[in-house]
C-alpha cells in the first residue's frame, strides 16, 4: 500500500533531528520522573494531602507521553496511522471479551502489542500513549498511565525487532519481562496519583502488604509484580496466536515485519519484492 | 453562546489541575457539585452518572479497603482484627483521596459528555500532529460501536457453525481464537484499504487545508483559555514552590 507522497519532498534532516530530540526528551522526562519519585519516596504521601508527588508524577509522565506522541506520530506512514484506531478499539473490545469469559485479567493491551509487533517500537509507543489519551475520554483515570502504556508498546516492538516472536515459547517470556518493567514504572502513578489501585481485587492484595507494614509505594509495586507479568505474558501469547493466524499476505504487507523477519517462516524475499513493486516508496519503520 | 471545544477542555482541565494542586476536601466537594450541576443543566446527567459510577465505585471501594483496613501510619485505632486495623487517619485519607479523584473524573467526564464531537474533530483536523491526533480520536470514537457490532456478528456466525464454549481453559482459548482471528483479520484488511483511500486524498500532504465545518472561536474565549492555562500553571507552581524550598 502506498504510504508516502511520491511528489512532495521528504522532510528535511533538521526536522528529523528535532523529532529525535523530542523523543529523547520524552524518554528522559519519563525516566527522570520515575527516578525522582523512587529516590525521594515522598514521605508525606500518607501524612498529608500529598498533592506534590501527585503533581510531579502527573506532569512528568504526561509531558513525556505527549513529547513521544509529537515526535513519533508525524513520522508514521498512513498505513500505520490507520491501524492505531483499530488497535485502540481492540484494546477495549477484546479486553472486555476476555475479561468477561476467559480469565480474571483485564488484558487491555492486546491492540497496542499487536501494532508494536506489526509496525515496530515507535508505532507501539505512540499507540500505547494515544490509547490512554483517547480512552480517558470515557475514563479519565487511565490518563496518568499513558507513559506506562507507551513503555509497554515500545518494549513489545523491541521484542519483535530482536526476534522474540519467531519462537512461539519466547513470546510469553518477553511478555513476562515487559510486565515486570511496566508494572514497576506504573506503580508510582497508582501510589501517588490515586493513593491505591483502581480495582477491588488488586486493592485486596495491596491491603495485605500494607497490613504487614509496607509503605504504600512498596505495597503497590509488589502488587504490580504479582499481576502485571502474568497479564502481559497472556497478552503477548494472544498476540502471537493472532499474528500467526493472519494470512502471510496480510502479515508481510508491513515493512517492519519483512525487514526484521519478525515472524518465523521462510525468508520473505519473494513476497518482499512483490510488495516493493506494489509500493515503491514504502518507508521503512525503524 | 456556543462554547468552543478547546475552551471547554481548558475549563475542565484547569479545574482538574487546580483541584489536584489544592487537595482540600471542601474544594473537591464543591467541584463535584459544580460538575454535576453543569451536567444537569446541559441535560447529560443521565449518561454521565453510569459512566462515572463505573469508574469511581471500584476506585472508592479499593481506596477504602487499602487505607481503611491497613494504615500502618495511623495512631487512632477504631477497631482491629488481627493484622487489619481500622484507623481514623486511614479513613480520612481514603475519603480525601476519593473526593479529589471524584472531582477530577466528574469534571473531565462532564466535558467529554457535553462537547460536540463534530466540532472537536473539526478543530483538531488541521495538518501535522493535530490532524493525525484528530484522525485517531475521531476514528476510534466512530469505529468503537461498529467493531463491537462486528464482534457480536462474528460470534453469532461461529455459533451457527457449532461453536459452544465449554468449560476448561483450552476450550476457552480455542473459542477466543475462533472469534478473534476473523475480527483482527478483517480489521487489518480494512485498515489497508482505508490507508490507500486516505493517501489518495492527501492525508500525508503538508500543504494548506480548508475545513468544511468552521467552528467560531471568538477572541474572548481565546483570552479565557490563556488565562485558565496560566491559572493552572500558577496553582502547580504555588504548590511545588514551598515543597522545593522547605524540603
């Protein structure tokens, strides 16, 4: 499918440099906020109103997520941009379906991980952050988790880039590790912005750790380490099932999948050349 | 007077930021009342209340459970069973957090339930980041009911072919696969067609655009937005400043 204009000039290197700078600033904002919150463990969280750490967590993580979107969104080809709304809806629809019939997990990242596997880490990060922002239209409490969702999309894309989806048994392992990192990064948001968790079942686990004398951040981090890795392992496995069930023609229409041989199977040379003649200027997603 | 979508967002967003920065129980309760009042006047209360309850009830129950039952920092013990101790400090903290979060959620939901979606899309549909953001937001909001409908039809089709969800994890995984694969396949396929159609209409072009729908943006509302953004920034700075100097 044609993805970029054949007649208009490509963006200047200066614009590319500016975007790279925005990406780095966004990542630094998220990492810096996390490090500050964990090192300073604001003691007033349970002693007073505790709005200072909440404001720092909110502004730092949101700023990082917005910078990442501003940096990544204009560079994505149209074929990826049209997939983002589909991913957002899949997060919601499949999440609800699985939540109601399969297991007591919420699995609300299936769409994000699917895009990351098909279109790469940058697209995954943008999809994760956008998913939180658009979903907050109905549920404002997911907005502060935008940075965590972006991180999960980015890590899923990196796992696909380095071939962890080529072996079926490696996908849940990658999901498990992603869940550990994502859970640890999201815990300060839950602790400082919400002062707890958004579900009753997770709240019970936090309550148990708190009654053993843990600080709020420690209790929520431990709860996240119990729930999130399992949740993401299931999500990655579900995405692997979905991606391998897609027809070859559909899978290989994504330049990222062809270029980095994301999925197992015969090398994609013949298909790639057919695709290239169909779309001579399809840009390669990094 | 017609309110510009971004003015509404600025009012809701700055109220949410200022309420968070102030973190005072009376202000939170006042904002809750004001959001419900505005929603009642605009006639969206009936849709707002279930949506807000779906978010806030589990959140409030979780807060009550976490801080009501276990609050090691609390000293005034009201009741205790083994490791669980109910302290008045814990209950006060839970009430304060719950009212603050209710205020923020209600004020933002009041905006999203009153804003005119076509106006919002028209405002966002310029070029660059805003254009793409507008496309993603508008496309998601319109696709959501359509895809939910398609998921139901796929389930019905599979059931008419003999799909019965039996007990046991493997059966459920197989049932999930039978329904999810056709859904994802058709969506990815549709997206490819849509990408080609959008590209043919200049989706990625960086030239000037004209809008079919023009949303009036009076100077007064633009000024109001600037004032609100500054007020929110000032509230955050006022809260962070003593923290930065006083430790």
